[in-house]
C-alpha cells in the first residue's frame, strides 16, 4: 500500500470508535468507518440547503469548470483511490475493475460538465411564446450500493451539481471509506458544503428520504429497499430516480459465431465478478450452437485469474460481503440439486480466507430454476438451451426485473428486430452493460424509473419551469 493511500484513508476514517471495515479478500482491517447520527444528517442537510442558492448563482459555466476541476483532482489521486477501492470493495486493480472505476469517475465528471442543455422554445408563433427552463431542485439526497461505490456516487453527484443543486450523499455501509475518500478529493475542487457525505446505515438513509428539506432522492440499490424509499419519500412529494436490481437476459441467435462472441459474453456477465446491476445474468442459446457456445465460454473463463485485488495479475475478485457469497452459493446449490450440469466452478471452499466464489458456468438448466429467475449478483452464469426463438423472448421478458438485455448475432438487422421485442431500459447488440455518460440509462418494471446520464439525466435533477407569454 502506498503512503499516499494511507494519508487519504487517515483523513476520512474515524481513528476512535468507528465501525471496522475488513478487506473481503484477506479479512485484514482496511480502516474504521465513521458513523453519522441523526443530528449529523440534519446538520448536513441544513448546510447543503444554505449553500445551494450561492452554488446555483455561480452560473452554469462556473459549475462546469468546477466539475472539470473535480475531475482533475480525481486524476491526480487516481492510484490511491483505486487501491483503497480495491481493498474495501475487493475488486482487482486491473481488468474492468478498480482503476477502470476511477477512470469512469473522471469520464462521467467531464462528459456531464460538457453536456448541452439550453432552455427549449416549445411554442413561438402568433399565439404566443413558451420557453421551458431547467432550474435547480435544491438539495439532492444520494444513496448508493457497494458494488461500484465510487462510480455510482459520481453518477448521482455530477448531474446534480451541474444543474445547480447541492448534494448530501449516504454511502453503503459496506463501502463507506471509498466514497468518503472520493468526496474528500472532489471537495478539494468544490466550494464548501455543495457536497457532503454522511456515512451511516439504512436508518440514516431512511431519514434522508423523509427529510423535508431534501427535494430529490437518487437511489441505486435493491428493489426491496427502493420500494421502502418510495414510501418514505412520498410524504414530502420528493422527486426520485430509482436504479434498482436487474436480472438481465442475453439471447444468442443461431447465426452467431460462438468463438467471436465468447469474450464479450464473459465480460458482460462477469464484470466486477458478477456484482453489477446491468450484468448479463441468464444466457439463452439455441440448441444448434449450444455445445459450441458452452465450450467457448469455458475456454475464455479458464483464462481469467481470480484473487486478491492488489495483486496485479487478477481480473476477478471476491464477493464484497459474506451475505452475497451465501446468495450465490445457495442459488448454485439449487441448480446442482435440480440436475443442472456444472461446466466450471460451483465448488467453493467455504473455509478458505476471503469471500471467493469460483467462476461458475451452469448448463442444461431449467428456465424456471432459481439460479435463472433470481438475481445472483455474483460469478455464476446459467446457460439455458432454447429451440424456439419466440419462447426464448418470452422467457427473457417474463420477470419483474427489466433493467438491461442483449442480443448476440452476426446479422445486426436481425438482432435489432429481436431487441425491439424485449422489455428493458437498454438492449445492447453484441455487447452487454456498456454504459456511456452520453447515453440515457434506466430500468423498466421493478428495475426502477427515471433516467441517468446524457441530457435526459440532467433533466431528471432539474425542476422544469415554463415561462409562457
Ligand atoms: P441495498 O438496497 O441493500 O442498499 C443500497 C443502499 O440503501 C445502501 O446505502 C443502504 O445502506 C441503503 N439503505 C438500506 N435501507 C434503507 C432504507 N430503508 N432507506 C434508505 N436507504 C437504505 O442494495 P445493495 O447495496 O445490497 O446493492 C445491491 C443491489 O443493488 C442489487 O440488487 C443490484 O441489482 C442493485 N443495483 C442496481 C443498480 C442499478 O443501476 N440499477 C446498480 C448497482 C446495484 P446500508 O447498506 O448501509 O444499510
């Protein structure tokens, strides 16, 4: 660990009596997380509320420059942030993991700063002139999960600040130090009190959702918690963006080349060791190329090293917490008990150090098996055989979750036709989970509502205001 990482960690952790945070790969102590009280939360909201008019008054150009300055600060601290993230979350430095996540923070800050959003002239004729403006909302409350703690925080912070709001952010109790360190770095480039982190558990999140001086909640996490937040926030009629759980389907068409698509499917499913909302979590493959796709995926998966995040060769890591390890273990056991065929993995050593679950591929599995219809959020992919494409589409569309999906084919036009029949916030063609700060992202059904990213994402953290003359 570099000295610099220790410096940043020392600035954000509680040396006295905070909650101990352990490295999910080694069980070693990472640090102590401070615990905010209800009074701390109220004081943070009061400071953010007081700072908001001044932040809005600085004007859009100043706020854009501030976001670029914040991106510069993240770049300057990129390696120490990545190392802390790796130790607390477990994800490796390399692959689409810790360094990638810090890089994404920079990309989202800069792109969000530069997005164009002008007042819209909606009517301009002899009957009159109406212009739609986008005003700040006030204080935005941000609540995030433990899988991509820094990147998802930036997804909430960057558009909110750009639109003239101030932000109070509550990180996940599993990964608070990563978010506190990120906020510390961002605040070196931002005015006082426009961004305040309040570390605590669900009770602090609940209070934020009920607070009368908070105008909007941006939440990313489980559907279950999302439902309780919608109830809590309704008394004060808050605006809400809900990015919730997913159980994304990928459909391979019979013209696809198994070897050409195997690596893309692998990373679509196993990015961040499967702990990704919009990862590919169930793969539907036609009988005609089923064996070849299974073989190609096994070949790719066998080459991907899993281990301690700080060891440079690894690209897959542990599950972030034991509860998630147990969910994956339970679902793979259910699949094995039902007679499904394990192609790779599926044999964890429950007594080995760290929350490691081996890369697991499961074939010949019933489409209604729990490993297929429940979100595993870990490194276990069920591969379901189909003979009728209409049936595969029906299976893909059958769940309450509908975040993302993908279609894999050598014929793009045909893939787009299938994509149009899928229910999801995003359907990718020959890739999966490839988010982009310019492209709106959100869920259908119980995967949530409201869009993030792009101009659509800016509008979600603004109050539309029409001036009609
Ligand atoms: P949780 O819903 O358990 O927690 C998310 C956040 O909500 C945490 O900060 C948690 O605090 C907080 N929280 C818990 N209870 C309440 C409450 N009553 N009121 C307000 N806040 C509360 O999700 P996980 O962290 O376990 O994340 C995994 C889930 O998130 C998966 O289902 C995944 O699909 C989904 N997800 C969705 C994404 C998307 O973009 N759609 C992206 C990433 C994940 P604490 O943990 O400290 O108690």
